[in-house]
C-alpha cells in the first residue's frame, strides 16, 4: 500500500466519520428533551422525521453515510427517510 492509497482511505474514513458525527449531532438537536421554559404540550406524540438525500446508493461513502444516519436515527427514535438519485450524476431524481 503506497502513501497515496493510505492517505485516500484515511480521508474517506475521516469524511464518513465526520458526516456520521454531524448527523448524530443534528438528530440530537432535533430530539425532544422536554420544555425548558415551563410550558408543556401535554405529552404530545409528535414524531420527528428527518430526510437524507444522497447522490447515489452505489458509492461506499454514501452507503456509510446512510448507515450512520440510520443508526443515529434508530438510537434517538427518529423516523429517517432515505432517498437517492437513480444513478451517479442524476440530479433530477435526487429530489
């Protein structure tokens, strides 16, 4: 393994870990920990939903991103909706 291959693999891992961490923090920021101002919604059962749209589902980077987001969503009890383009570079079907 040469330095370039090792460096590229490390960068991908760091990028995937960063995205997973940001997703987790984002989900935590959306979680309901109760009212801090004394107001209460009377035990409302509002569900929190988050959507993640990735470029493609065949790229290992985006697969890792989806897996990390799903794990975080499951841990926090959040409904996660996943979507992706049909193929790489297909911006029209991503949304």
